[in-house]
């Protein structure tokens, strides 16, 4: 089986969409091996910050000698980004072998009328690959929500981690932040550990009650203290326990993400699950990267790529833009129709001299002309270019001609489509 054939098989399941529920994936794991669910997991849910937190935790664990699996969603430019071992993408041959082994079971279930979705199959592939590689520990990001997410078959994680919880996927997870918090808290299992980011009071109470009901030790990121915090477009510096740390991730929100990651690592160390030195913590965090999260791709002109797509993410994007980027700015944006587009764009009203609107290469794309009509409520100059790569070229020329910065946001799918093109364009 070739890599292209393996991807075709995986993506053939995309037509079944995202359908929360654990019955289907449980049948698949029962056919595979229930032992796949008994590996050592760090399970991470939340609305924003999951990718960055997972990346930081994984880097430190790898740096300290633990063979570490990392499962993230979505990928940016290469499908194999989703399944990593020691921060290296799974080899394509290994992915092919896993697909060849597992897909006949999916077909057998299909014959019984049990339809496995793409993300469910991907979860099974990842857990199988981690078991085959004898990973010591797996950092696992949920796909959607928590309670009914296919990763939530994990029987007892070493630790459940909750990043910032806010409104997103309201049609599936609930209309209020409290309803969404209940879904996210579904990853908390009996007699384990829970770590939480800073949350609003009502969400904090839901987390506290769930952790207490499940007999979990509860750790808070606010108990991690940093000194000498310095923020710049190139990253974040701070002192923790007397150690100066440089984190190559930009934005005030990354300070909080770093506190969540360190709180998690400290909780695991305190409970005897992992071990690391201050030096390994420093070195691991210094290697943390997270493409398309306010990622600086060029200094002159400034080009920043960000996957911000919901109000919480756009708020972080807004704050970072205002703090680190000059006042002359252009924006390239494309969004999905199931997002709170009006609310998100209202947050950045008037911040950009010109906005270029494009399509997102995803079935849930919000048509660029419809998006342009919305943008005209918030920005004076709006240009439409349906092809994303042509749209970047147009926006980049505008930025160069007007000596302004260029920022790209609206969707991780757009970021994934554009990132290689932007990097190649900047080399010319």
C-alpha cells in the first residue's frame, strides 16, 4: 500500500462527518485490543490552547528521556503531524502498515451497518502505532469536546488537562460556556489527576465539582508563578524557579499555556509518573513549536500566520497584533460557516487598513463573497480573491507596496493550505 492509497482510505471516511458518541469506536477497539486504551495517557481538552500545551508537555517529556507519543488535531501541512513519537512525525511506511492492518476491521463493521468516521479511525491508528512503538506516555488532544469524543475511551489517564474553555462548536457542545464545560469535563476519570487553566467562576465550579466527584487531585495553573516575563514577536521569556526560559511562541496567551503545561508536568512528577530536571524543562520548552499559532514567518515585511477562528482565539490574535505589530496592517482572512463570524470580526474592527478575503479549502467554507459582505461592516477596504494562494500573493504585494505588516487568520485549514506557499514565496 502506498502512502497516497493510505490517505485515500482514511479520507474516504470523511464523508461520514463528525458524529459524537463512543459506541462505534468501542466496537473497533474491541476488535483490535482493549489494551490499546490502557496505555499511559495525558488527555487534553479545552477550547483554545490545546495544541500549544500538548506541544510543550511532549517536548519536555521527550527531552527528559520518556518515549512520548503526541496525538494532535488538526494537522497544518502534513497529515503525519497528527501522529508523532518523540516529536517526530510517524513514518509514512508505518502509517501505511497500520492502515493495512486496521481497515479490514472497519470494513467488517461497515458490513454490519456500523460506520466508523475518519477521526475515529485515526484515533485507532494512533493508539495502535503508539502501542507498537512501546511509548512510555502519550499526550492526547481531543478532537471535539471531550465526553463523547472518540479519544475518551481512554480508561484512566495519568492526568486530565483542561485548557481555556469558551464558546465554540455550539451546535454540538451546547449554547453556554457551562454546557460546554460539562462536555470538556467528560475526560475526567475516577481516581486520577486534573489540571485546569484559568477559567471563569462558573466553569471553575463545574471543574471543581467534577474533579471532587471523581476523586481527582485538582491542580491550577494560577499556582505556577513566573517572574521577569518578556513578550515579543519572536517569542516569550520568563523565569521559573530561578531558571530563565525562552519559549519560541508569541502572545500573552502563551504565558498561560506555559503555566498549564508546567502545572501538568509538576503534577505528574509529584505523583511519581514522570521525572525531569530544571534543565530538561528549560530545554524542552525552548524547542516547543506550534505552526500557525501567531507564527512569525517574515520580519520584513512582517508576515504572521495564525489559525485563530473563534472569538477566544480571535481575542488572543487581536491582543498579540496590537501589542507586537505596527499600526499599518493588512489582513488575509478566510473562515468556516459554522463559526461565530460576525462576533469574531467585530473584535478586530478597524484594526486593518485593507482586508483580502478568500475561500477556505474545506467543505464547511464560508463563501468568500458572503464573508466579504460581513467584512465590509467592520473594515473600509475589502478585496475578494477566491483562490487562497492568489489571495496571499495579492495581500503580500499590498503589504510590500504600502510598507505594512500582513497577518493571516480565520481557519487552521486556511493556514495549512497557505503555510508552504508562504514559505516558498518568501524564499524568492
